């Protein structure tokens, strides 16, 4: 059986630090993240509803863009990603100081590695797409032009 998918790419800038990292990443630093979202209909087919906007599509690219921007890009763009369970006291102090000065801080419950981020994003995006009968087929997250994590749906 043939299945068809579509993909869209997104970029944003975000800062973080990696507690207990043995190298430079233990310092506050940022990346311009790029994420590619590949989706497919749960039925594996296109929308078959003649006379409607989405006929012959998986999902309108505009709608996919809005879903991803609202759920991932806008909340994270130019934010400091704060691991609330960090074992590094400095990370807690940094988040407190940034908040004191009304800076954008986003709390997460896991160490902000690219691998953990892509798994979290997969869950968030699938939750937002489920009402459209769509799921993520593959999600790639680059933290640099040459380094990325990828998760493929089951």
C-alpha cells in the first residue's frame, strides 16, 4: 500500500545549558534550531471531500504551519529553556534572575538535549494533530547545520 506524506520546516532561536556536561555545553548557549515535521493521514490516504478546500490534500500547509508555530515555535523562540529538575544550582539561579528581569523562560521537566526535545515535540505535535486524523511520520530537529536528532513514528 502506498502512503503519501508532506513535510514543512521551521526555525527558531533558543538558549539552554546542559547540567553535568563535561564540555562547553554546560555553559549557557543558544542554537538556531531547525525542525522538519513530516506528517501523514492516519488512513494513509488524501482527504476525499470534493468541493472543499482540503480535497486532495493531507492537510493545508497553512494549517500545519499554524499548529506548529502555536505549539512549538512561538512559545520557545528566543527563550531560555529551563530544566526545573537540574542538578546545577547555577541553572536555577539563571532562571530566577531572567524571570526577575521579565525575560522569556520556559520550564521543562527533562534535560534539554536535542534527543529529549525531539521526543517531547513529537508528543506535543501528535496531540495537536489527532483531531485532524493526522500523525507525525518523522520529526527531525537540528541544533546546528550538521547535527540533528530524528524520531520516526511507530
